[in-house]
C-alpha cells in the first residue's frame, strides 16, 4: 500500500463525510459484528450431531453466507471482534490520522484489542479467525493461528509503528514474521516451496498465501535489516510468480479444486508483489506485476465501474471485491495512464449502489436480490480501509481534478 502515495488528489467533502459516518458506525459497534463465515459459532448447531459432519458444516456455512435474511440471532450466533477485521481498522485509522479524520491516540486501543485477540497456543505473536471454519479436508478451530490473519495483523502493526515509532509494534510484527518463517514455511524435494495454509503442516500451494507471507517477511526485513527473512520470502514469491498464466492471471491454488480466478485474491497478489519489490529492493517481479495488473483491469470491471467477483462472470458484486479493487487501483496507479479514472468510477459506483442510508455498506448484490446484512470484517472494515486509502492518496497528489476522490464526487 505504499504506492498509495502516488495517487494525486484532494479529498472531497462527500468522501470525507462518508468515511466519518462509517467510522462512527464501526466505533458504535465496538469494531465487532457478524461475519459471512461465522455459521459454526451457532450454539444451537453445535448441540446437534450435524456439527460432526464435514459436508453438513460446509453446507450450513454456505447457506448462512448466501441468505439475505440474518438468522444469526435466532441461531444463537453472537457478534464477535475478529483479529483480521480489527487489523484492517487499525490500518485505516493510521491512514485517517494522516489526513486529520482520526488522531494518533485512536491507534493504541486497537493495538490493545489485537493483543487480547492473539492466539495463545504459540509463543509467537499470531492470530486466527473468531469462528471455526470447515474446508474440504480440515476443520480449522476457532482462534487457530493462520497465515492470512497473522499477516494482516502484523502489517497493521507495522503501519502503526511507521506512524508512531513505537518499537513494541515492530517487535510484535517481527515475532509474527518469525511464526511464518519457523512454523509455516516449507520446501519439498521437487523444488516446490510455500507457506502452509490454513493450518501448519498443510502443504498446499495457495498463491495469495505465498505472496502475503512473502510480503510480510520482506517488510519486516526492511525495518529490521535481518536477512533471515529474505530467502524464504523470495523463494515463495518466485514459486508463485512462476505459476502465473500467460494472460497474467493466477488460479487461487494448485489443487484441481482451486482453479478459479477471482478479484480480491488477485488484488492481494498484485499489491504483495509491489510491496515485495519495494521492500526487498528487487525488480525481479515487475514483469509479473505488469502482466497481472493488465489482466486485472481488463477482466474485473464492468463499464460502469462495478467490480466483478470472477474474471469470467459478474455476480455477485461483493463489497470485499469493491474495497480491494480500490486499494489495488490506487496502490498501482502509476502502472496506468488514466489518471485515476477507473478507481474514481469504482468509488463512485460503491457510494451509489452499496452504501446504506445509515452509513454502512451492504454485503453484496446478486442477479436477483441484494444482501443488505452488515458484516463487520468482510464489509465494513474493508470499505473503511479502502476509503482511507483513497483519502490518503488524494491528499498526497498534485492533480486534484484527476484524483480518485475527485472522480468519485463527479
């Protein structure tokens, strides 16, 4: 996200007002709420024998994720504070403090919350989700540390460190990087390398996990000078970069069941490649980054600015994809020559079609109906961070007329 500084703009009153309203909404809910994947937190469901069935767990989670009616209170699913969601809020608050929407004092309570949400089964600082979740092969326990949660939390701590200079935040992030390096990094005899996800010991090649892990290790290397982070990071990044298709896309993973291409995971890959190149001081990944960014812009957006979920079909139009689209387009704005036009169109579309009159953002829009449920991690945290990225990038530029925020207001 360092590339956000390349976005020239001046924040508009409308965008700043939207950010302020969403921030107040999230604070009012104490940064916690429901999640599209929290079905297995149901106290009622856990009292049934169905909870011991892998297929029932997957089906129940998918039904709850898709229902446009929120049955969670009736199913005794309590709102939760999620470490990844809190991390996104912390990164957003740091960026908003730079543009005067929040204050430096707003960061410490969120860091304290992250400390309270850490996984206690490891000596390293690491984090997991606030709900158990069922994959095709494993039931991941609630709170079990994983690469994605830990990477987002550690990056938010590095954001706070760069803003405040508090070395304790850097030490926590370095411990998280050590968790990835010591417990999750693996290398097979055939040259395959990667980071285990979603549990230690699972050797499945998931490309966004590889890139996110590599980007965190490179960022910690930049701040600590410790070269032990570089070799595993660049090995994993090289492996996944080589798995990029000729057209610039990546499958989610290498298993036969992981052969899909979606918006926000591709966005993760691209932003991580930019971060790896900057922090490790290498241009090795620049061709993959440019090829992937060209594919991203050409396949993930409708002419009206609505971000598509998959490269080959539009629906559902999902707030998480909208947010990652804004972050990706602003971060990599220097690779395009449209002066922020596309990011402005995405921003304007999201304000018009996803924002509720109460200030929060709807979950998704399908071909037949709209799902208005407010999900704190998946939707509100991501949208607050995305709008903060647009605002921060806007204040650093020189050409306000071409900025994402200015385009958003048109």
